[in-house]
């Protein structure tokens, strides 16, 4: 692939999606608890991406910890009636 | 205290129902000696897979990341079935998975190449493209997305992960109240 051709194609593509990227990045910023408080500060894109990665990793860890906890809890739960009660209360909220 | 009523068609309720069903199934399968470390680890894995699977199924195939998760889980279970039963078909299965890994590595190589081109153009996008790499590894199916889609998928993925954690926490708390 000729370097010049692909480069010019890329610069036109990236200038079109620049605003899109800024919008998407600010959308991400709102989702991350760490950065939500700094809504009115200018947070650099790089910082948003870094915090996003950290946040996803911490969520993964939480899922693992909760799965671990549930596996221990299930080991000690025997009766079906308890389970039915749990399910009922969860689904009725 | 949430005052939200559970909307039956919401992602949260779809996930909760699916995940609970899976938990009941897992619990029913437990043998008599259910507190050996090995048993607990196996149950941990089954629960974690059930949680991820339930969320991906609740999203269905509307999202690249959910499709990638379901594909990964299905191919993993296919491999397990093959290795436990028919030994002859293992070779064909493993070749299929290796080809897919090569494709994603090629994708990654192509993206890294693009990164070096972009470096010569925009200073801003240098950090972005490099950090996007890290994000690609965390979001299922991220290797083959362009930056826009990656950011969009990430936002949805995070929303679903937080719902997943929220529900799992609630279930764990209810179970531990006994």
C-alpha cells in the first residue's frame, strides 16, 4: 500500500471522526465514577482512556470476587425453600 | 435503597432471571462433598461463566462485545466436549482456534502499522491509538473494532458490567443473610 495514499486517506477519515471521538470520550467520562466528579474540568482523552481501562479491570475483579463469594455461599445453602424466598424477593424488588 | 420497580423487559431483570436460573442449576449439580477446594473452584468457574454468559445473552447479538463473548464461550465449551469425548476431532478443533488467533494478531499488527502512520500526522492521536490497544484487550471483540466503535462498545460494556456487579452483589447479600 503506497504510504502517501493511505496517509492522506487516514487524515481525512480522522478529521471527520474527530468530533465523534470527542463525544464518545466524554460519554465514557460520565460513566467512570473517578472522573464523573470532575465533569466540569477538562480531563485529557488519555486520562479518560487510562481510567476506563482501570475501571474495567476493577469491574472484572469484582465479578471474580462475587463469583467466588457466591460459590462459597452456595456450598453452605441447602434448602430449596430458602432459595425460593431469595428469588421471590429479588424479582419483586 | 432503590425505589426502582423491576421492569420485566429491562436488561437488569433479563440478566437477573437468567443468572438466577443458572445458579439454581449449578446448585442442583453439587455433589455431597461440596466443600472441597476443588469443588469450590469448579463452582466458582461455573458461576463466573454463567454470569458473563447471562449478561451476553441478555444483550443478545446487538453488540459486538456480546457476540464476541458468546462466540468465545461457545468455542470453549465445544473444545471441552471434544477433549472429553471424541479424541479424533480435537485436531480439527484446535486448528480452527489457531487460525482465529492468527487473524486477530494480524489485525493487531495492521493497527500498530496504522499507529506509526498516524504518529507522523497528529500528535493527539498518538496517545489515543496506543492506549486504545490496552482497551482493545479488555473489551471482548475489541481487536477488530475501529476506534469509534471501540469507544461506543466500551461505554455499553461498562454499563452492562456495572449492572452485572450490582445484581451479583444483591444476590450474594441475600444468600449471606441466612
